[in-house]
C-alpha cells in the first residue's frame, strides 16, 4: 500500500526545513519481532534515517527523522504491512535531523507499566480530540456539564518544561508508578471528567484504560497527546513547551525547537538563564547536577 500524503497545507517555514521528524505508535500484536528487526534496520540504513524504533509484543513505537522523500518512502513501506496500514503519524520539522543515530530495539512493552492485563489493542479507553478538549477547557466543563480535570502521566522532569494550566501532576519519576498513584487519588476526582495526556499518546492511552478498570466513572485520553494538540489547535490552555526525547529537548506550540536544553549528565531541563551559569558545561554538567553532587 502506497502512502498518500498531502503537503499542500504545509507552511513556508516547513517547506524550507530540511528534515521531517515523525512520531507514531500502534498497539497491535507482533509475534515476529526478531524477524522484523533486521528488516527495519536495513531500510532505515538505506534511507539514512535517524531515530529509535521499538518493537514489542504489544506493538510498535517510533521516532524518526530524515528528508521528506525518505520519510515518505519509509511510511509507504511500513503501511504496506496490513498491521500498520492505518498507523497515524505526527510531524514536526527541523533544519537538522533530530536524532544522531539509528536504533531498532526489541522490548517487552512500548512503555513500561507492568500491568499485563492492560491491552489497548483489545479496546481503548474513550478518547477526546484536541479540538473538543480545547472547547471543553474554553467553557470550563465537558458536554455533560462536568468539570474537566487534566491529569499528567509524564515524568516530573518532563512536566517541568511545560504542561496544561491547572493540571494534576503527581510528580512521578517513572510511568510504572502511575497505576498506584491514580488508584490512591480516585475518590478525590469523583464527579469530574478526567483527561489524561502525555507527549504522543502512548502513556495516556494505557493510563486511561487502567483508570477505567479501577472505577473512574469519566476518563478520557487526549488523542495523539500534546504533539497532536499543538498540531491541531496550538497552545491554548498550555503553558511552556513540550519535552521530547531527542536533541531538540522541547518543542513550542508551533512545533518548533525551544531554547531549553537537557543536561546530558543528569537529564534536568536547563533554561536559557541557567545556561549562562559557569556551572553549565555542554554535554558534561549543569547547575542541577552540580547541586545534587554537593548534597
């Protein structure tokens, strides 16, 4: 199956960018990941793509960067496999490739949650489209009149870069902590509509299924995550930027690289002001890890 992509609506800035960065995932049973891995490795090598592809028994997750034509060739090849024919892709643009190497990994889960009974392929939790969510946040309630509460599923250091206004942030350090936290606070959110969200949709999809399973009466996942929200409606009700796991560190609501960077040593987000500190040494250290060392 050949991919058909409409570029007519691309902005002049996007057209001038040399590289397309794609993020995509799909929950689908994959029983031949060992066989698939060399096929993905060979094609990405031929196309000189950079990024990471995760192949797991529960599906695929990928972040890739390369010139428009080569990304399109990759997607056409991928969608020729019936299991991935309908995979949805989120795009951003940059002058350089957003990754420096190409990795194809086999893992147990797309995102580690350690909840084997949660299988999105067998049934998703309800989702809310970005445009609908914006309307709910504009009016202060959902279409049934319930207050809308935004809930983070990302790690604390990601949230520090940016998040929705008035969101619930439990300051988790890893996603496997989320199930217990969500269960502990369920009663506090009775009578409210909870919308889980994350960068691209994977974590909030699993999170919403878990919350539905443990008795949340009104829970949705933000379809496509923050990146899809930025793409469809911009930055309304969102404060700051969105952390991404590549050299760009974060994207603003226009899906452009922001001016924050990530410390290679401790993974902390380093603001432009912090980058002026003598404690900040690119690729080595920053004020955050120096402070941690002193404690």
